[in-house]
């Protein structure tokens, strides 16, 4: 079973209104990353963000995830990019 299927099953098992919030959040996450990278991203995102935080509401989740996304793209070094953050790598490549 793919990660995407597992996530959909998990969300479907939640009670309302949590299910609606999680569906909206999952849709937002899928729009952030292209499908080609989603499997790797899901694991990193789950380990480094979702497993580390207990969200109190959708606003809290969005704020926390946005901060994590900025750190992931602008601060955290990526080995595939010569241990540079993607933002720095993109500036140097331009």
C-alpha cells in the first residue's frame, strides 16, 4: 500500500471536524510538492514535522507547517545539492 493510500485511509478513519481539517491540510501538502517527490517528502515531513508537533487547530497546523517548509527550503542543507539549502543552490545556479 502506498503512503498516499495509507494517509487517505487514516484521514477517512478520523471523526469530524478533524477529518475535514486533515483532508484540507493533506490537499495543501500535495500542492506544495510535485508527485515525483511526494513519497520521499512524506517520510521526511512526517518524521521532522508531523511527529514532532501536536496541532491544536487548522491555523496552528498551517503556521507550523509553513515554518517547517521555509526551514526545509531555505536553511536545511540537502545532500543532493552539495549540502546547500535549495534556495541558496537555486541562486547560485541562476
